[in-house]
């Protein structure tokens, strides 16, 4: 319970008397006899004691209409609809009528009355004491002086869509009604002079809860807004009580004879009778005499202060509209209370140094974060000037995010305030708003205070509580010499690069660094080894080599928390430079790689070959050298090395077997023979000619020239070479003689047999050629005589049988100069052309195709040159192309339309030539 005397009192409202807009010098006068009023939807509704309802707009224009024939007793204006509900009488007696008005629609100039029904509980005539309407227009509650409450459920604007029932019965007059809607649950609070009840209307049976055993007078209850959880307010003479639907809430000790209780926009309005005034009231209606003095007090229940308090004469009601509060008095005056703006209120509180209250007020007024931050800053400055540095730093901490941190840091840079500065910097980090300089400053504060416990607490906070730049913290700790703390921070937050930098560069803990790398995921371990591999290889070569073997094959992090997915392996060739000064480890690494993965890159094989050749070249033990030689050759035979690199390596190390193998592999047969020539290995020169002479014929010529230039006695080798040259006709005899003329030891006996054999074969060839020439001449002369005979003599056809069906010839028949005869019907059936003999056509066609092929091939110069270079007898190739007509234009004419001739030969003559060609071939 909060005591009234403990609440501070302020003047947060400006009171003015409303002036007449027509005559500014005079006060605005309300209609006389106002008995009921309400506000909403942009106007104030007034009901007089007679029969008129007045509507007042913001410009103070009054309009009225006759609502009843006798008097108006109650008005209820809905806030979300232009619906007005009134209670009054049209005839003498106790006959209250409820009328529902639609203010947006007109009927003969007046608002449209949509519904009229009598307000009596059952058939008992009784007076209406209060009324309340739900904003959804589905509920209306009417309270009566006999203690009854009538509930209208359904559309309250229409008779046929609603039904009426008696919800509550009692012996005490009903003094207050209020609907409460939270989510889909609807409650109705009922206040009487003696009790307070709550009904749940969203449940079919309308369950009732008795909340209290004392009630209130008329107009001394109200419903708070959601800021107070929509509680029902009941103002008694000693306290103001707040009720939830199922229990009583807090209460406030506001003493005084309550005449009115309202809740408007977060404020509680209480109208209290002056204590000196006589108490004249009937059943708690609080009707006052004209001499009554009334005190209107506005309370802020959230912040526990009085926002305004003033005395008035005989207040009718207090309404809220158009952003202000209006007070209506019975003498016709209208007062307005205009609330000061939030900034003005705060300045008033600042002048009194009421910063805590200012903060609470700003929060209740939903001031933005910038405004709140400014209040915290001013409060912090106030405490700082008072010397309360601990309290000041707490307020400055609340400005984080809005106030520039340097404003606070400058105030506490004094070494005596380092504890406060540390607290502020810690809060700055907790809100993740610290930059690198703030982290540096905080860590320096820790180190200056030598507060290792705070330092460890700061860096060893859980992952969810880290609010600083870890990398900056690691840098500062490293520079300050706190290597163990920096290592812990780097390892915890997985700053692998910093962890390894400190371990390897500062602490020189290479074994631990190598262990840490083995726990990293594959990608990070790979990049780290590329960076620190040389350093680790220098200090821990065995462990580094072992890690690289795993990294390039089937790497699995050694950490229990790391993922166990097997990686495909790194490129081993990229790690070769790490072994620059460790050839033994490099060789072991490369041999492991080709053993595990025979498909390793060529660079791996090339490097391993170089290492094996170096070992072979420097080995003094013949047995070991032989083993190393076999290893090098096996590597060459694996076909994984780069040919050029391998050849250069073998030549550099004078590895004869490897050089010869690579020459043979690359089909460099001349290089093989030259290699033997340089080493003067005559037998191997001849052997190379025998092995590779078929693939490259010039080897024998080069061997002959090589032996011819030697001054030693090489007759045996020369004879063997000449034998092969003679057998395969590789060189002209004249060239052989000229080549051997350079050797002073070679005599005629060396080439005697070669020359004799050569001359004999050429003589035999000459005889064969002369015989063929005679034969071709005879055939040519015979052909020419036949052609001449065909030109000059008549051709007698004596065939008696058809060459097609072999039956005796009968007229009509067809005869050809080739001596073939046919029945005409046989000829027409089988002949493809009227001008060609069906029997000779296939052979003639072959001849024509051969001629055309020769004609097409004669322009293939590249083919001709290639044949000429590769042939042992170039003259034969040239003669063959002469025979194909390379140097003359051959024109073939078969059958042309009409009697057109080509050159000096007629069509028939061409046909004769073809016939004879066929016959003689």
C-alpha cells in the first residue's frame, strides 16, 4: 500500500478556462442543467435534465436534438464507433428507455435512432443507475438501483439480432459497470455499494467471481488501460483498489470522500470532496451542495507521483478529448487541462535532481532510446560532480550504444578511477560495442592493476559471453608478455594462426605447434604447413615428415571433437620445397607417396628420380650402387616421370642406362647411335643399326660415315654395314665410294664384293627393262595398226550367236566394233547406254576410273614429295608420275550430244580406243 503523503506533487498540466470562440473576452458557457456527459469520436456529448442531447465539436460549436419527451439521465459514447447510447424517459413514472443513436446517419436532421427498448429488469419498475457498452457492439450492460444488471447480447443496434437477460441480482444498488476484453476472453465487472463481482461472458454459463465485500459510490469506478493490465478501479473513501478478473490487485491509500474516479490515457483522475464540506448523499450518489469545494487530483500510478491537483466548484464530470482533458462544472464553466510535453516534464524533474523519477517517467512515456540515454548521461554527470563515481559509472553504463564512449573514458582516465574505467569497459564489451582501442585499454587496465584473476575471467568467459575482438586481445596480451593467456585465448577461439605464431615464434614450442596442427581440419592444416613447414622441418624433421605423409594421403584430425571425414589428400608436390635442406626425409616422403598413391604427380616422380640419381652418383660401394641403379631404372620404367626432365637428370649424373632407356622410349634412335659413337663402342653402333635400322634407315648411312672417318682398322664393321646397305639398297654406290674415300685404312678390297654385286644387279635390271621396252613397242605398233584398220577398212560382222543369250542371231540385231553382237531385244534389256557394248562396259568403266584416279592424284604434290623422299629409287617415282601424265593435261571424252568433236578424235574413235584398251589389258 502506497501512502498518499509519500508521493511527490508536480504541475504537469496547464489549466485554462475555455473561452468563447465568438467573443474571446468571455468564458464559454455550457448549456444549463447538464446531468450526464461523455466523449468520443471527436465530440463531447451532453445531456441535460430535460430532454435534449447536446453535441459539442472541437471548435466549441453546439448542436442538439430532442432525444426524449421528459429527461435524459445517462449517456454512453463508444470510442471506436459513432454510436451513442442514452437512457431517459418519455413519460411520467419509472419507465426508463434505452435508445441507440447512429451519429453518422440522419433522420430529419437529427441522428438516426436505430433501436429503442425499455430498461427494466423483468417487470419491476426501477431506476437505471449506470450503463456500459462493449466496443464490439455485441454486449450492453445496464445497472439498476435495485441491484439488478441486465445484459443485452448480440447486435445492440437492432432488436431482432439481440437478446436480453438478467445477469445479476442483488439488494445493493449497482454503481459501476465495465467490460474487459483480453484476447478472446470477455469479462464484465459489476460494482455495487457493498460488493465487487466479475462475470466471464465468453463462457456459456457466465460464471461469477466475487472479488471483494465492499463497493463504491456512483461514478467511483473505472477500467484502466493495458498499461495497468486493464484492471478494474474502485475508489473507496480510504483506498483505491485495483481488481483482476479473478482476484484483487494492488491498492493505494488515497484518503478522502471520492466523488468521481476516471482513467484517461494512463492517469487516474480522482475528485475528492473537501473535508470541511458536509456529507449529504443518498445511497452514495455523492450529490453535493452548491457550496461544496472539490479537489481534482491526477495520479500517475506507474511512477508514483501526482501529476496535477487543483480545486474546483461543483464538478459535473471530467472527459478526455482532442488530446486534452475537459472539466465541466454545474455553473456552466468549461476548463481545459493541457498536458505539458515530455521534455518540459523532464526539465522540471532535472531542476529538482529527480533523475530516477525522470527515468521512470521517460520509460512510461515511451521515450526513445536517445532520450533515455541523455537522461542517464545527465544523471551520471550529477553523480560524478557529487563524487559518487561508482554510481556515476553505473549510469554511464546505461548510455552505452548512444553516448560516445570517449566522453566517459576521458573522465576516468585518472589512475585513481581505473576501477571505474575497468567496469565501464567491461560493460562496453558485454554489449559487443567495444572497438580495438577499447579492448586494448581494458587489457592494459588489467595488466596495470596486475589483476590476473580479472584478466583470466575476462578472457576465459564462456563462448556466449565473449563481447570483444579476440584477435585484438591476443595481440595486446602477446605484446604485454602474457603469452600463456594469449595462447589460451587463441586456442579457445580457434585463432589457429595466432596460436601457432605465439607457440613457434615466441615460445619456440615446436613439438606443441606440430601437435596442434595435427588437430586442425584439413584445409587449415594444409595452409599452416605451407607457412610453417620449413621451420618445423628444421627443428622436428621426423614428426613433420610423418604429418606431411598423412596430410597428403588420408588425413584425419587427431582431435576428438574434430570431424572425422577423410579428406582426399593434399598435393604432395606443393610440399617439396619444405624439404630443401632435408633430402633424406624428402626421399622417405616421396617414396611413401608413390607407394600409397602410384598416380602421384609427375613432379613427385621427377624429384624422387633426382634424389635416387644423386645417391647413386655418390655411392662408393658397387653393390649398393647396383641396387640404387635398379631403383632409378624402375622409376624411369614407371612412365610417370617427365621425359625431358628425366633425360636431363640422367645426363647430368652420367646415368648411361637411364639415358639409353629414355632415348629408346622417345624413339630417338639417332641419339642412341651417337651416344655409342661418342663412347667409341663400335659393336654397339652396329647393334643399334640392326635394332633400329628398320624404323630409321639413315642409321646405316651414318654408321658408314662414322666408320669411314675413323683412322683405326674398322674393316670388319665397314663390311657388315655395307652388307646391310647393299641388301636394302640404302645408298647409291657412288655415294658409298665417296664416303669411304675419307678413310685411309679402307682399301678397295673392302668394297670389292659390294661393287661387283651392285653392277651385276644393275646389268640384270637393264636387260629386263630393254626386254619390256621391246614388248611395249610391239604392242603399241599392233594397236596403232588396228586403229588404222578401223579408220580405213570396213568391218565385217560374222557373229552368228548373241553374246548375251547365246542364241542364233535374228534380225533386228546390234553389232559393235569390239566384235560383240546382240539381239535388239537383248541389247535393250541389258544395255545401260545405247552407245556402249554391255559386255565391254564393266572393263571400260574400270579403265576410265583408273584414268580419273591418276588425273586426281597427279596434283598431290605433298604426296609426291613424300614418296620421293622416302623411296630408295627416286627416279622410279618420277617416272611413275610421268606415266600418270603429271606434265600434260589429259582430257577424257566419252559421249557428247550431237556430232560435236573434241580435239582431233571423234566419239567413235574414243570408243575404239577404249575397246582395244580393254582387250589388250
